[in-house]
């Protein structure tokens, strides 16, 4: 069990558990791809991981995307980036089902947080 102080640090308002989980999943897929390449006697040259994934950049971009009302606003200064974004978006949208991008009502971490808060309230009341 983590000490109370460490728990408070982990529950920092700037820390997004769902985003961190997604980044970890992506890194795991990347690692498994590298392992598969090695298992197959390296038919593809191994990429420079420092150029392929930059955690700080990804987290900052995620925070920027969260605070921007429209993703398209990020690329307003670069017509080439806007065009690339549209091509990628159209490709993804044509590949997945129409309801794939529907917003969910609660994320797993949000429901866990609410459950913990309600458990603490029950304990406080019963004490």
C-alpha cells in the first residue's frame, strides 16, 4: 500500500490516468513490434526510438488537444499540416464504424475515483 503522501502526488489534478494508460499501451505495442521484428531475424531495420516516441512531446500535445476547442485550430498556421490532418482523419473515419468516436459517459478512472470518494464518506459517517 502506498503512503498517503505518495497517493496525493499520484492524484495530482494535472495527471490524467486514462491518458497515461493509453500512452503505456502504445509503448507496449511498439515494444512488441520490436520483439517480433527481432524474432523474425530483423527483416526491418530497427528504428531510432528517441525519434519515434518522445513522451514529453506526446503529453504536452495531449494537454494542448484537451484545451483546444477544435483540433483544426492547432494547424491553422500551416496549410500543409491541415491537409495532412484531413487526409489522416478521412482515412481513419472510412476505416472504422460510424459510432467508434462517440464519447463515453464515464471513464474507468473517473468511476474508480468516485467509488473511492463514496467509500471514504461511508467510513467517515460510520466512525
